């Protein structure tokens, strides 16, 4: 009798934890390995499968979007443009501090598509090319606990900077959270441990314990201050992370604040020129975004890129192209 996917995952988690290697899975049950390869499990890196049920991840992320972890979409909220500009300036200063070795860990919070990652990656890539830091490693999207452990081990030396971008899934993985807490700690000696046996780590010659002397940046789209203030189930974990590291809230957590930042970027950078649009066209794009802000599916700097592409494709029909592709139906 074939067991259900959920029963299979539960059985495997009781034996292996949140991840299992292809070798271990094949040795334990070859039928389970076939089912994993058919799509019943998520392959999170080469030879490594996630044992966190997909529906559990989806439910957690849905609660994040629909529950008390949500962005503040209050249309009546007051947006302080000067505050946003100042905080982005300080993001650059903190990046310089990371390069100079004065800052060992940093958490940055703010909506997606406003330039958080771009600002820091540009600074760190330049510093790496000039040998001001030993190395720079950027990880984006999903990462498992053992994948996080591996990444930090490979970038554990002083002068090695790790940037974790939009890996909010770690908030729902206790093992990953504990690893992240250890890495973000500001204590003199940071020791990171993996308490369970792992063929994946042994195959990579990675020890179950190491001293971490590297530097780490954690970038999230979540409004961490809001999560803590509302006291939801994530609040204690978020508080533990924030208390261990330097924390910068960019104060961009709703569409109006995002638009303020978009306009600042267009005014202060070469983005419009790089996209091939002039000042008049830029003003048209900004006006269209502001006029349609409540209906836009997504508001970010990427939206400007899309609109510029439409405008260059057809000066007569760019608004129609934008309406049918970027706006929610009424």
C-alpha cells in the first residue's frame, strides 16, 4: 500500500530532520527517492531534498501575506521622504563599515524592489575587486538549514562577507533560525554548530562545529518592527535576531513609500538615461504609477523598467500595454 505524501514526509523527518541527501534517501527507501524525483519533494541544492512539506511552507507564507506579518498598506499613512532618503544614505555608510571590518552583522528591512540589494551588492562587489575584502557571496531565495550552514562555513573567515537576500523561509525552520542567530551574534566569539549526523556535510568535509569570523548581511522584505509590535508567533524569533545584530529599517513598507523611493532613484541616479527615456517620459511614467497606485499588482523600481520598455515599444499604446499587464482587473 502506497503511503500519502504527507505520511512519507513525516516518516522521513522523524529519521533525517528537515533535509535528506539523495544517497541517504535511496538507501532508506528507493521508492521514496523515485517519488521525490517525480516532484513530491523539493530539491533545494544538488543532492539535497527538503523535508518541510510544501503545503506547510505555502501556508506559512500565506499567513505572512494575509495575517499580522503583512506590509502596512494603509493609504492614509504619512510618508516621510526625507527619512527614507536618510536611511538609504545610512545603508551605504553601513555597507562601508562592513567593508572596513567595523560591522560584523547587519539586518536590513524594507519592501522588495527598492534598491536594498543593489546598493549593497554594488559596494561589496567593488570592494572585492579592489581586494578590500577577501570575498563576497550572495545567496537569494530559498535556503535550507544545512545549506545555510554550508554557506557560512565556506565564508567563515575574517573579511569574507555573506549576503542573504529574501530568504525569509528561514523564519519557519527552527534549525536555520538557530544557525542565523549564531551568525548574527555580536559576541567576540561566534561558534556555529550542526548537532545531527549529516552525510551531506561529511561528504563536503564540513565539520559539525566551527568558529565563524566572517561578516553577514540579512536582507528581508518583511516589516520586522511591525511583526514584533503585533506579537505574533514570529515575534520572539524576530526579536532574538534583531537583538543580536545592527538593524536598519528603511521605512518602506507600503506602496506610497515605495513610490517615494522610486521617484528619488529617478531623480538622483542615471536610471532613466540607462533605460533610454528622457525627462518628459520619466514624468509621464511617474504620473501613471501614482494615478494607478491602488490597482498596480506590484510597485517597485522594476515597474519603471517595464513601463520604459512599453513606452519605447509604442509611444501611442504604452498606457494600454501597461493597463492590461500591470493592473489588477476592476
